[in-house]
């Protein structure tokens, strides 16, 4: 088959897949969530099945324990989060005014230097305007999320169907993988399987690695900050963990937010601020030296900017469904792009008009 025919075939296959996703996007969320859970739990199931246990009963047991654990965690965490979130929204204007009061002398000095006067009311108006612009940027994301799975009926449908999808995918995982491998074009099966293994390594490194690290970090920060007595400590700690899905970003934002709240709460008490700072320093030390190496191992992650772009693009296009699909798609695009670049550099187009001895030096 000619290269042009191959390109046409794969382009049509990709276009068909994208068309199916857009056509059925309103019902795909529970299937994507179920697939993610099955993918997450499959290594544990396989390990127990290899010991001679029935796959059906292993799947029921593991899935049941997983759902029970998530339910218990949500029952414990959600009431605390709701309470602290309401308190934070209520106190936010007061915090903003106190921050302005603290910074006002420096702001006045800067204003005198540049010859321009800015009042707190003007800053508030500018903030509202910029927030409005930001909301316009995220309108597609929020609108997609609302239409993609958070309506009441869709929510309960997702809640009921997701475990069913997870069960059948886990139970039939060997048959599904065998069926897919059998469909691969024989001439390119080895190459496609190699690319698939690379994609699997990146996705598993992220799902089973980075998300586990984020969960452990968020829970640890939430408990430690709450014990330290920081206002909204549980909310800030969990938020830090969630945002740590983007390396460095979550910890940096969590530290800045925590130190700001600690300063306002304690009127700048160095002991209290030192405790909060110590929590983050110890957390980063433990995460960098023990948690991440143990969980992530040598798995190759995704670049933070690529993660941000993928999440925003997926949310804008398909809402919540798109955000769940964004990481697998980002990992796949990264692996395939690297493969195509490698092929391009080994092709005549890259080495055009290069003498044989020069081509050998380049190689």
C-alpha cells in the first residue's frame, strides 16, 4: 500500500473516531469514567488472577472495595469542604481589604514615582473586569461541564452506569485487548503495539502515579494545615493536592495562599507562619524523596504546559468529558509526534541535498 493510501486510511479512521465522540458526547462520560477506573484497577486484578483466583470474583471484590473507599472518603471530606468553602467566600472581601491596607503605603510610594493615583475602588473595578474576561475564556469549559455531566439526571445516570461499565471492562479486559490486537494491520502491528506500549507507559505513569501522589499530598496537607489551626486549611490542602496534577504549580499556589492566610489570621506571627511554612517544606521533602520516587518510579511524565493546554482544550471542546479524555489524548499525541519526528529525520526529506559523508555525521 502506498504512503498516500496509508495516510488516507489513518486520517479517515481518526476522523471517524472524532466524529463518534462528538456524536455521542452526551452519553460517553460514564463509559470514559468506567474505563478509567478499569484501567486503574486492572494491574491489581491481573496480579490476583495470576495466583489462581477467579477473575469474576476478584473484579467484584476489588471494585466493591474501591467504590466503598471512595464513598467513605467523600462522606468524610465533602461536608468539611462545603463548610470551609462557604466561610472562605464570606470572608474573602474582608481579606482583600486587609491586604490593601497592608500594601497601601507601598502602593502610594509607587504611585508617587509614576505620577498616577489608583484607589482601592478602581482596583476592585479592574479586578471585576479582568475576572469577567477570565470567565469569558473559561465559558466554554464551564458550559461544557454543565452540559456534559453535571445536570441532575446525567449525574445520577453516570453514578449508576459507571460501576457497571467498570465491572464488565475489568472482567473482559483480556478478551478486549486480544480482540483489538487481532484487528491491527499485520504489516504494522509491531509498530502500533510498540507505540501503544509507550502511550500506556505515559498514561499509567500519570493516572496510577501522578494522581496517587496528588491524592496523598492533598490529604496530608489538608490534615496538617487543619491541625496547625490555619483557617480553611482543609480546603487549601486538598486544593494544593488537586492542583499538583500540574507539577510545581499546585505546591507553589498552595504555599503562597497558606502563607497569606496565615499572615492575615495571626497578624504576622512568625511562629505560626513558620509552622505553616514548615508543613510545606516537609511535605515537599517527603514527596520529592519518598512518595514520588516510590510511586512514579522511572515513568516519564507529561510536561506541565502540555497538561494545562490539554485540560483547557478538552474542557472547552467537550466539557467534563473532554477533561477526562485530555490526558490520554495528550499522552498519545506526544508519543505519536515523537515517532513521526523520528521517521521524518530518517527520511530523504530531512537529509535532502546532504552528501553521504555529511549524512553519516548527522546520524
